[in-house]
């Protein structure tokens, strides 16, 4: 295996680098734009949680909106710099949840839980007044 900066473990062994998480149906990598500013909140235990809507176009040009959730210190970073229109690459896992709504009906939601994210553009220049 060639030695690369992307695989520092490979620099010391001839084996493939260990995977940080298994591959499977519930893992994803997605590229899109933030549909709105990311919103920071705090869980009951005080941990930061940021939710954001990511707009992703399919091959036909149809826009789809995906709910992304980020926890911990990364949540603070996304909330600080994640403004509407920013380009974002997100890797993580899929989580589904269901609950009973106030009207008695069952609701379901699919969230993309970000293990990591990267801004794919430069931060906009601060506004001058």
C-alpha cells in the first residue's frame, strides 16, 4: 500500500488502515448547501446540539432537504459559521425516530447524524457598515 498523508496508519504497516466505522446502509456522505442558518441548542445535560437543513440536488435537478444533527464542540462550530448558502460535506450515520404528536397521530423523522463535516467553500467576508 502506498504511503499517503490520508492514511497515516499505512506509513507504519503494509496492511490497510483500520476503518473508524463500518461501512453499511446506515452510513452516508452528502454534499449540499445549507438551506437556512444552523441553529444551536443545548440538550438537557448541557451538551451543544446543532440542527441544520441541507439542500441537495438529485441528478434531475430536484432539490431535497435533509435534516443534519451535529453534537459537541462541532455543533458550536457549525452554528457559528453555518450560514444559509454555505456549501457543506457531511459524513455520518442515519437515525430514525418516531413519536406520538399532540393530535394523537404517529410521526416519523429521519435525521443525518454528522460524525464529521467540512465546509466546501470560503467563509463569507464580514459585513461592513
